[in-house]
C-alpha cells in the first residue's frame, strides 16, 4: 500500500544536521494518522553522511536512502527523490528542515483546500533581521528578477519547504532540466504555466544552523537559468502553436470537397 505522504530531502555533506532533521520528522510522523515515507537523496556526499543515514535506517522504518555516485546538484537530487516517491502528496524540504514539522500540516491543508502546489513563503523582513546585508540584497534582487523575467506571481520561490499533489506534477518534474538551485523556480514556473493552483502559506523560518550557501556566488548562474527558463518557455509555446496550426491544416485538408450543385435542366 502506497503512503499518503512522501518527504523528499536532498543532502550533500549534511552529516551534522541530518540527525536533528530525522529526529524531528520521526517524532512528527509518530503522531500522525497517515502513512508516510522519508526519502533522503545523498548527493555524492564526501563526509560521513552515508554512515549516518545507514545507522538511521535501522531505527527509522519510514526512511529510504538514495545515493548519487557523484554530486549532481540540489535540483537533480530533488527530481530523483520525487520520481522515486510513492505518496499521494509530496513534501520537499532542505536538509536542515527550515520550518516546524507542524507547518507541513498547514501545507497539506492547503492541498486539501484545492491547491495543487503549496509553498511556505517567508514573511518580508527588514535588512537588519537578515543573516547578512549582502544576502538580503541578493535575495531581494533575485525576487525582482523572477518577477521581471518570468512574471511569476509567487513571492518566495526559494524557500526549501514545499508540498504538492504528486500525480499532476510528475510529468512536469520529468521534463525539468536545471539541476542546481534554480530547480525551485523552474518547477513553480512550469506548474504556473500549466494553470495549476499554487498557494503561498506564510510561515516563520526555523534557523537550525547558520546558512551554508553563498547566494551571491550562485547569482550569475541563477540569472542565466532564469533567462534559459524564459527562452525555453517561449520556444515551447511556439512549438505548441505550430503543432496546433499543423493539426488544423490537416483537418481542413481531410474534409471532403463540397459536391457541385446539379446543373439546371
């Protein structure tokens, strides 16, 4: 019997934080009436993440572990975990679980209320509350670029705390190509372009450790990825229109020619 919920976690060199996250999830799931699985995708870690996960598999029966032989990137690992999932709903989280486990329920409630995708959205905060001024500015600039380039009506694309109904999203996930940090925005943009209902749920970030990713170092690549998403979307739209026109022409050509009226006698 397939579980109701699949929890997918990409992990690269996360041996220090994984026990904290897995303990939170184990305690959370023990109190839930639904069945669940936790899929950790070890993205070619070079620390002792593999050993940590091996130990946890013995005490956490809900846990499944997938391992990439080399580091493929966050997006590629999430994609692999989603495609391997079996739940009716899928929840994707960063390895440090940046929200309370109870917030997962709020996302699932949004799905039950009609959303196909539910994402945790960090409340706007002043610069002095951010981890650093450069990170605050980089995040602000990136959100602005997402709106300008993609016109995507989502306030926070990068928060690592998302849930969705699995079945309608599987074809989208299979077609995604970006393997790094731009996976989130590519995923949301593809869902939005297909008219799937996306709901943002306000929540407070739980800082279980200092941030590890220097977003400024990834910003040039992420800008290029935004342009690639936009170009690919335009190309796909043209292809769909061309195919529609082709089908319409074929239909017209297949129609029998009207018969000539009888000659007057």
